[in-house]
């Protein structure tokens, strides 16, 4: 009985580890996408400021 309980705990621990690993990979992927978008927003803001400065002159 004890061997089966240990085996069950091992399987549950591996399943939990697998799920958490997938979650963290997904979160990391989304964070990279957000970083790319934030960089693009800053780039567009700089371009917009450049257009405004040119329009003033």
C-alpha cells in the first residue's frame, strides 16, 4: 500500500511540475510579446513627436 501511495505522489508531483512548467513558459512568451509591443509604442511615440516638431517649424 505504501509503495502505491508513493507512486501516486510521484505521478501527481510530476503532473504538477509539468503544468507549472507550461504555465511559466506561456507567461514568459506573453511577457516577450508585451515587451515587443511596448518597444513599438515607444518607437511610434518618438515618431509622432518628430512629426509634431517638424509641423511646428
